[in-house]
């Protein structure tokens, strides 16, 4: 039964590949297969990224094919109700896209407070950077961003969040930031990732 199940899962993945860019479609399918996630993720056509969609929440993860990429199922929820895509570069940049379904109403401001507290507990030396509340594609979003230190090295870290219906969406981004230019670049890159993720989400819902 396990062999038949795996074959069926792979067949479902490759049914969605017809319009994907050939060099990237197999990597997207492999990311799904590695996580045994064909029941809740599908390949998204993209000529530049390894792209997958969480079918329940609409979250699209567009990942750098040169990075180490994986799908994650977080254990404290029913399967497919708390998921993420993680992408790690050889230079230490870490990107996490997360979608979580709540059975009770989740408020954006409460999630921001919880996330900020977790970051400060993990990194007592965290120094907050200014971050504005935004509306992207009609969705209100909030961001917290900090400079922290890992092994004596300055690091930029960001958490952006939005709530749409019963689903909460988040971006966690971390990158080395040894000077002002590197910090500014990390802010630009993470902002672009968050904007693109929200635009994908709202375009699908419109």
C-alpha cells in the first residue's frame, strides 16, 4: 500500500507540471515529493523560481532554485493546517513562508505581540528597527524587524504577518548584516518577498 500511495502522490504532482518552466518544474515537484505533501501542495508555473502552492490557504512559496528548499508541517496542528516553506542559501540567508489556520479568531495585533516577545526572549540583545503597518492588496499587514547577534556577527531578522479569514500568513527572514548597506539590502529583499507573497494571495482570492 505504501508503494501504491507514493506512486499516486507523484502522479498528482506531475499532473500540474504542463505549464511550468522545464528546468524548474522537476525541482518544485521534488520539494513536494520530499515532504510527501502532494495532498496539500501543488506546483505553480514559474520561469525563475521553484514555486509551490498550499492549496488550502492559497499561500504561494516562490523559492530560489539555488537554495536548499523544503516544505514543513508544524506538529501542533492537524495535517495541512500549519505549514511552511523554508529556503536557506549558502550565505546564511533564511526565508520562511508560513500559513496557519486558526479555529478561533486570530487578531493581527496579538500575533505581532507574541512574535515580538518570542524574538526578544530568544535574543535579549535584539534592537528594534522602525517598521510601519501596511496594506498590501487590500490586506492589513504588520512587521517587526530587529538587529540581533549570532556568534558575534550582526544579523537582520524580520517577521511580517497578515490575517485573512481563518488563515494567518507570515514571513520570517534572516540574513547577515555586518554594515548599513547589508542591513538596507536585507530590508529591501524581505519587503519584496512579503509584497510578492501577499500579491499572489490576493490575486488568487480576487
